[in-house]
C-alpha cells in the first residue's frame, strides 16, 4: 500500500461524515470541506516519521483541523506500536489529529485536533527542583547514557558508606551526624544498593558489596563534602 492507496480510505471516511473531499490541493495531500466550516487537512505517509509531523505542523497555517494519517499493521510503524501514549501526547501538544489506516482500509480517528492547554505536573516539578537543590556539584554531564546516575540519594548513601568504611560499626545517630545526612536512617534501613548490614538494633556496618562499590565510586566520593 502506497501513500496514494491511503487516499481512498481517508476520502471515504470523510465523505461518510458529509465532507466534500479532494486530493493534492496546494501543498496539502487531502482537503475536506463541509458547508461553511473551516477546511480539514490530512497529510499522508506510509509510516509515522518526522517529515510527516513537519508537514502537518506547516499545514496549521491554513487550518486548525489538521490530521496526520499512516498505515498500521504488521511491518508498519513500529514507533506507533511501541510508543502510542507518547506519540498521542506529542500530537496533542502540537494540536494535530490522527487517523490510522489498516491493511484492509479501515480508518480509525484516534485523536481529533484541538488547542493544547498544558497542565503542569506540580509533584513532578517539585521532585525535579528537589533533586536539583540536593545534588552536590554537577557530577553528571547532560546527555550521558549512563544507567547509574550520581543522584543526590546516591551521594548521601556514599557519604554514609564512607563514614562506615573509615570508622567501622557505628550507631545510626553517629552515622547521621558524621556523614551530615539527614535521611541516613531511611537510606540504611532501605539498603537500596545493598551496601549496609545491620549488626544489631540501630548499629550498622559496611557490607562487602558496599566496600566494592565505594571503590568504584572513589572519584565521586572524593568530591563530596565532609
């Protein structure tokens, strides 16, 4: 099925809703008109790609009702199959609609175009700013593909581990004060990285894994305040 083959299912779909439909009007693949309503523009591509999105955004200059349309099914548009939620969110932000066409020519209106009204995610923003404020220095280069981030939580865990490495078995309150980590209790109890072992109630030591990982993070540890 070529892009031209997408035209007829889209045309029939729109005509069933009372539109008059014509192809290749100006730069637009499909233009549909119904009475005095603003025109509907549809841009066609075999697969979802950046070119299709750029074309559709450009068509917003002539109409507020712009759709993209592509084929779905086996062997087509892997991005759509794996990233439906993200793709739909992006289109909603761009003010674009979406029509999908199956191998049998069935058309589904997945999303209608509408003005985007962003709703800030306040808790997510707070977490972002909290991590920014608590991160010591700037240890992570932007764009890094590393899976083990030197987050503020990891920095605090490293400070606790360093304290135990240098002084042996310690009471929790001593670790908290010596490492200057307010959340030391939660870090040691949760033991997210497997670095700590409880010797007895309220007393901890560094685990073998903790000693190993502390050495791996030695450069980062050296930059942490005491």
